[in-house]
C-alpha cells in the first residue's frame, strides 16, 4: 500500500457537473481540492470522467449557451475552468472508502488518500436494455443520434419534431418522458414489457388521457435500425408472450427503464435509500459529518446538469464553512456541528 502526499483539505469523488462545480467553488476558496475523476469509464453505464453528459449530444437547457453546447464539450470546459483555479486531478476510479473516522480515507487501488472533508459526486447512470443499437455512434450504435436515455435533454432536438417516437419502460419516468415528448412528436408509443404500468395512478391517468400517447403492451425492443443510415428509422419489437417480432417505424427511441445511482462504494458507510440513492439533508450533509453529497447520486427527482451543479456549489460552501470552523484542527466527528 502506498500513501499519497499528506492530508488533503477536500477530496471530491466524481467529475460531472456536480463535482466540477464543487471543485470550482472549493478551489476559489483556496481549499486546493483534489478531484478523483472516475477515469476513462467502461461501457455505456460507466461513463468515467465527465459523467452522463459525456454520452449525450447537444445540451440546450444549460443556461449561458443560447445556441446549445455538446455534452462532452460542456464537461471539457468545466474541467478547464476548475483546472485554471488549481484543482488537481487523479484520473482514476475510487476503489474503497473508510468514513468511520476523520481524517477520511479513500483508496485508488493500493494508494490511500486522506482528507478532512469529502464531497461525493459520483452521479448515476441510466439503465440500458443492453442491445448494440444503444451504443454511441462512434461505437457503431445510434446513441446520441436518435437513441437516448433523457427526453428532457434531447427531446426538443429537430430530428424528433413531428415524428413518431418510442419510449421504453412502464414507470413514472417513462410516462413523464412520453408526456414531455408529446410537445414535439406527432405520436409517442410507450413500449412496456407487461400489460400494466408500474407508474403511479395519477401518472397513468395522465398518459391514458393524452391523445398523442399510444401503448405497445407486452413488448420489448430487441433491435433499433438503422446504424448504417446513422439515424433511427424503426425499432424491432418482440411480443414478450408470443415471441412474435414486429417492426415499428420511428425517429427516436427513449429508454426510460430507471437509473442506478453510483453508490456501491458507500454501502455500509453512508445512509442510502432502498434504491441506493444517498440520503442527503437539504444542506447536502450525509449521515457522516464532514462528508457532503451532491448531484444525481442523491437525486432521483430532478436529475439535471443545472440542479447537480447547484448542489455541487452548496457542498463546497459547506466544506469551506466546516474547515473555517476547525482552523488547523481536525475535530472528531462527534465534535462537529450538524449532529
Ligand atoms: P422504475 O424502476 O419505477 O420503473 C422502471 C420501469 O422500466 C418499469 O416499468 C420496469 O418494468 C421497466 N424495466 C426495467 N428494466 C427493464 C428492461 N430491462 N426492459 C424493459 N423494461 C424494463 O424507474 P423510474 O425511473 O420510472 O422511477 C424511479 C423512481 O423515480 C420511482 O420511485 C418513481 O416514482 C420516481 N419518479 C417520480 C416522478 C414523479 O413523481 N413525477 C417522475 C419520475 C420518476 P416492470 O414494471 O415490469 O418492472
């Protein structure tokens, strides 16, 4: 085991909009933050540095970019901005944490880092069906050019205007996304693997009453065409009872089968709900004093870049307040405020 260079004031785990904003505020408060950014990522659900925005295309709802900005570009700009104020990076994944006492310990393989304050910003990942067509376009799929896991992010793009779209899933997210998409699409078909929805009754009613929403019951999307054309032209549906295959024309497929918070690392260390989302107080405290949390790993409700960034700012301000209170000391957790 190797030990990194001394005690850090603040370590930020994760590097999406929440982590970068936390780093920006912490760096400008002279806390000299160290960010462990998630590394290169593996596959579609493990996005690595930059998080979920690195697998979207155009972001039109982040304030300050009247003409929109590509997701990966926005993340690169955030990274440049925090580097300019002195944030240091470890380009890797955290493999273990110990938050049982201060200073907190964070491992990257065999190297252990120690910190007075930790900001958790590990985000969440959309669940995917696992078919090739979901891969990003540079890997031969249709991700980013018609296949998306976020209607709020991508639904208003011109390629979906007045076109027929599919939404996969039967929960509240699927209904909400379908409803949102009806503002742009000519028709939205919800493809669900069973014959009844999981969504809350009020959301179901909303969907049933919307004349632009149709349903494909007992159906699974097993393929999406046409990667050769680099756009979505149809989806192949399989009846989950009879196995029958049908093809449905559409210009986009939105996968809304749930998200998974990236919180496995914190099991047994931080309180989380039954779905793995970290429990956070309104002021971004976790169950461990001195560990703050921001972004999608604690938010299953809003899940937007801007709300993640806002909570990242709050986490850094809380870190600054705590460190100012301690001065040169490292108080035991029992002596920290906010018990
Ligand atoms: P859920 O887990 O509630 O629903 C996921 C849906 O996707 C289910 O219908 C499930 O089918 C289906 N599904 C899961 N895996 C697959 C798969 N591999 N292939 C096909 N279908 C699949 O996730 P949501 O994101 O919808 O909601 C998460 C939480 O957020 C919930 O608590 C929800 O209430 C909340 N929420 C609230 C909103 C609101 O109040 N406005 C809006 C959005 C979310 P099956 O039913 O067969 O399991």
